[in-house]
């Protein structure tokens, strides 16, 4: 029987190893999809997902993530990006790099302090909440999950040009919002 998130988190707090099996059963496929968008080698995908369960085991307790799925996806994505950096040190995957380079033109270099990073994260959360659901969806799929414009268009049932123009407008709004809040570009 599959537990809900509260039940799974309770197992982690009890240090019950079945928490990992429950997490794998419920969220394994979605975590694999997140990692697979970044890494192509299935061995690397499996290793990142396994490492996700280990990181989750070490983080809960004390953390009590809500929602659990987003917490797991963030861990999986970060592990996949780390693995990607490691395996492609000098060579670059153009599809993924294009998405990040596209956005990096509009973003400041990350701050060196925790306060700078938290402040920028809060700013991004506020900015994305102000966007339409459709534009927010395109933005996150492109710049968080590294999906191509074609994939986004297919999944959302719209044309590629619509996605491209929405991303362009959202990046421009992001630049204006950053300037408005005094965040250097």
C-alpha cells in the first residue's frame, strides 16, 4: 500500500528504512524524468536517483518538506547538474547549455553569501508568482528542467513560436524587475 507524503515523512522521522522504498515507489519515476532531462547515461540517472534517496534520508529529520515531491525533485536536479558538470568538464551539451546561456544573459552572478542567494531566491519566487500560469510553466520547464522549446510546445499543445515569444517576454520582465529592485545585471 502506497503511503501519502505525511506517512512517508513520518517513516523518515522514525528512521524506518521502508521510507526509502515508499519514496522510490511513489516518486522514483518522476525523479528519473527530472534527472533524465539533464543526463543521458542510464547508469548516471540511476546513481543520481539513488543518491537522492540517501540525501533525503540524511535531510529528514530535521527537515519536514512540504511538498515532498518538489523537495525530491530539487535534490535530484542538483545532483544531476553536479554529475553533468563532472562528466562534461570541457565538452558541452548544446541543448541544455543553450537554455542556461539564454537565461544567464539576464541574471547576475550568484552572490557569494548565503544572504545574497536567499535574497535572490526570494526575488525569483516573487517574480514567478506574478507571471501568468502559462508563462510560469514555460519558464520553469525551460530553465529549471532544461526542456527544449519543441518539448515544451508539444507537452503544452501550442506552437514553438508561442513558447519562444513567451520566454522572451518573461526574460525581459525579469530584467526589468531586477533593475526595479536594484539587483545588478
